[in-house]
C-alpha cells in the first residue's frame, strides 16, 4: 500500500490567488501541494488590473519587477458626461510607491507566479481535481483525481480553497453558504485594437463615458503596430436591477448570444458620442457576462479556508467568471467589476492568511485559534466594504432613469472638481488607505497622535544604518522589511528633539532581550541625530538592528513622521521623552502602538505582544 503523502498546506485552485498563496508559503519554508483541474495557466487576459497596494505586496515578496517588465501603467483617468470631459485624475498625486494602475493580463500574471514557484522547486499539479475532503483533529484528508484518472489520498495540516465561485472546498461543507444576489443587467466586454489620432491620448489613460448608459475604456499592454493601442471596452445593457436568486450566474453569459465585432463597433461609437478620433481595427476578445454580488458566511471552517480564486474553464455549465478588471472568481466573494477591486482583494486575502498559517505551523503563535480566526474577522468586513463601494458605483454609473442621471452628474462633478473629493475617490480606487477592522490580534488601545493599530504603514524616506564598516548603508523601511518578508518587526523609536536625551541604554537592552524570546519577530532600533562612532561595544549582538532616522522633523515621509512621533513629542517636554514601541505584522499593518519610559511600562507593553507571539 502506497504511503499517504503529507504536506503543510494543500491549495485547491491555481489561479493568481492560489498561486500567490502557494508562493508565499513555499517562500516561508513550508511544503505545499497546489492542484488545478485545468492544464496550465490560462491563455486569456481576463483579470488585468493591479492596484498600488497589490504592487507593494508583490514588491515585498520580491516579484513586482516581473509584473513591471511586461505591464502597462496607466497615469490617470478622464470622466466624460454626454461626450464632454468634466474631470481628470492623475495618479501621481497619491502617497504610494506605485502611483499607477498596473495593467497585465491574467495569463501573464499566472505564468509569472508559476515561474517563480519553479525557482523555489515547487510545481503545480495540473489536470488534477479534488473530489472530497475530511477534516480530522490534526489534519485534513483530501481525495484527488490525477491526470490519468486514478485517485489518490493526500493530507495536510490545512486546506485552502482558492477554487472560485463554484468552490468545491466551500460546497463540500454544508455549513458554508454563498449569500447575495444577481444583477439582471447584462454587461459586455471587448478587447479591441484601435488606430487614429486619439490613440496617443487613451493608450495610458482610463476613460469613463456616461450618457444614457455607460462605457469604460481601459488600456491594455499592446504588442504590434506602435501607432495602435489595445483597449478593453466595458458596457452595460439595461438598468442596474437586483434579483434575489440563489443560483450563482456570475461570468460569461452564453445564453445572450455571441458579441460580434460589428456590435462592439456600433456600441463604441454610440456610447462615446462619436467624439473620439479612433477606429476599431480588430478584436482579440468579445463576450457578454453577468454579475453577482455574493459572499461566503465566514472564510474559515476548522482547518479549511476560503479566499479569492478561479473556476476551471471547462465548467461551462456553471459559467466561469470574467470581468473587465478582475476575475472576481472568488471562493468566498464576488461582486460588481466597478472599481477594479476583485483580483486585488483576493491577492490581499492570500497576503493576510499566508503568514498566519506559517506562524501556526512553526509554533510561533501564542494562541493559534485566535490567530487563524482573525483571518475571517479581518477580511470579511473589508470585502463587504469593497462590495458596497463597487455596488454603489455600478448603481450610480449604470442606471439611466432621470433621478440616477441627475445624481450621477452631481456626484461626478463634485468628485472631480473638489480636490478633497477627487483624492478620496482615487485613494479608494487604488486601495491606498485600507484599514483593518477590529481584530483579536490588533491592540484595542491606540495612543493619541501616533499611528493607530490596524493602519497600514506607508513607505518612508531612507534611513542610515548605525553600523558603518566599508560603506554607509541607506535603506527605506520597506527595503529593510523585504529582507525578511515573513517576520514581524518590533520598532523601538527613540526620536527626540536636539535638547533631549535618549533613555538609558539598559531600557533598550531590555527591549532587545524580550524580542529575542519571540519567534518570528526581529527588532529595529530607530534613533535620530548624528552618528556616534563609539556607540557599540564589540560584543553587541544587535548592531545591524540600529538605524538612524535622519531629517526626522523636516521630512514628512520619515519613519518618525509616518508613526506620528513629532506630534507626540509636542506633548512631552521632559528631558528624556518616552520611546515609541510599534509592532508591525508581516503584511505591514500595525498590530500594536505604545509608549515606554521605564521597565514597568515595557512589561505592560509586552503583555499584548506576549499574548500574540511566542
């Protein structure tokens, strides 16, 4: 009898989200079995928009450059009403490392992930399907069918379902439901190649046309004639109407018929009002599709988890999902394509869960159940917020009654003419300011003036490493974190004004000793001011952990400013101000913020941290 193969994690579904989940786990040193019913990466463009937040995540794991080598970056967008431009937005105005929407087809994204997995000696089990699974106290037993038709049993500590809106992982557990509704309106998309004078304007800018019905133009990477451009057109047919139907009908709509090139040309001219000096040369993809708004009732059941994923293309009877900016083929959520959030939310699901499973597998979590429960508790509210935003955009944008038209004009005009409103809209679209909801692994005690637990730490100005050997080392916070992408980071920030002194060295040493006892956590000691060559002793084991945050009070992108330390110091006039202690999670969200002035306060601060990590 063949011995059952065992793994740390089994990932069901090798779309972008499942592949990224497997990549992170392998990167963190875990054994993974990833399977998919299809024969390899998709050959269709499908999802193609990556937000700045997603690009920052990919950069953190060392693979953003692969996306940028092949992608197209959009610089902004135009909003047109009845053929007239009423507003513009430029993405360079946002506070992010990647101030752009990065466009690359799903086929290329999947291929990149597969290649990066191969570099880590991890393969994908293609042409392999999951038939059933059984949860046991210490493992999950999974029955699979191999390419030759034979069956096999494998097991793992955890099972992740990234297998789409018709997820087997979800459907095989009767306690899981997929609640929501379908939208009666039909949508169509067409990937079209254009020529003409206006191609130069629209090849790297998005454009939304509103009249009686909507039309969205989204540039794609183009291969061929340099005077041409490839652009995806998305349009609606009929008003936004909800139907409370339990049947999942998200995706390609074969019943409506085939979208023809002539129909796509006619709709383009009609919806843009004939104002664009661009002609359609050919089409590379034409399709009708339907939209559902659904979410699973929780993303965890014991040792099984759900996250965004895909549906194998041979499941035609169940209509695999295609949308204009994201596959939205999520095992735990699907929604309107408006806003381009879908695939990005799925990739962020994976970024939330991977390090938590790693902590659990390595025995570095103080409370495994609390940590793993936090995946669903953090992601469900964020996904619901995205669904509500996408639904609202769709209702306003794709509704042709007189009241909706009036509201649309008022909202759009305000959004693009008032800087604050425009910035808020662009930041939401680009997923810049997401904040975690209440969570069992997020401190509930914020400190006034400091960055709040649950917020995302943004990139900083370069800092100088305290230890100088052959050269001066300068790195941003992200560059430091990228050296150990799966680790928590405890920041010990001793910023102070010139006339103030740092706390006694013994307090910093006590902090370092406490961090040394934690698994999966490394310290960073941040100072400001001049470089003192005699600071270190020859026996100091933490020399690489010390960094200088220069220009603390003048540069608003310094780490101290990002954390809110200068504002805090305005309230502390004593000669030795307190130290700011911040615990950063591997996904760069803040888990804890506090101040420490003595040993007792240090002990109190670690009450939360010790209940989280061990």
